C-alpha cells in the first residue's frame, strides 16, 4: 500500500488575503450656510444631498457600503456629513456606518481602513468634512490629494482598486454639477412613462 504524502495544514491554505475595496467614493458634506451658524445643511445643501442619493448609484453603479465620519450626537459636530449620507441611505436601503474620530484631538481615520473587511470587494461611499478628506484619501491609498477649498461642495473623488493588494488605486475627480448633465443621471431622474389605466 502506497503511503500518502501528508502536507502540514498551513501548506494547504492560501496566503492571507488583504481586504481591498473595489471602489470608494469620497464625498465632502453638502453645502452649509455660515451665516446661520448651525450644524445642519443649508437648503441648497439638502437639495445637493437629495441629488447625490440618485446620482452616485446611477453614474458609478450599485453602492454596497455607506459611511459617515465624526458625527457627535452631543455637540452635533459633523451633522452635515451624516445628513448628506441620509438620502443615499434611503435610496439604497443601506445603513450608515458612523465612524468615530474627526475631532481636533483625535486621529483623522483608522490607519487600517483600506483593509477593513467591511470594505472588502465592495463599493463604498464615505462622507466627511473637506479638511479631513485628504487624510482619509491617504489612508485609502492616495496620498496626493490636495486640500479642498472651504467653499467647494461640488467635488467627488473616486478611487478604483485593481484587486492587487497594496497597489495604488486609480483616481478620478468629478464635478457633481457636470455629472448632473450626463446621461447616467438624466436617465435616473427621467419621469416614468404613464401607463393608461384599463
């Protein structure tokens, strides 16, 4: 009787896989009104957030994960980020993952976010304030993102991952105002044809 070759169990297992997202869209929270001085979106910001709820899935495909950073229920810090995410949550049925941090004395984002199993193989939208997005982009593999102007609410950053662990993402920047004129969005908001009643 021939003896079977016995391999140790670790040799049969694949090398550890690093979790990699498929796509991450970074969104600055929608418009605020500095004259009002409250933590909420302005009326224009609410309109922008409502459009984003349809625009992102229509132009970039299904969204699997949705996150908002730094919301503090005690002082309402970063309420605008959460409010910006709500219409997309309603449109997709996704829960909003609330990430801690973002206060002046705390880390900008967890350093292992890119390998978080929550993102593995997924398409995600992350919403935060403009001054924190470059640090978030760096953690996600794009350290070259420059600052965002305080009055710029129109920018979107899309990070596409190749699936090769550790490889830098392909980065594209979009203007929301331009995407609203594209066929992907126009089809999503075109009225449904009325079907005559019998």
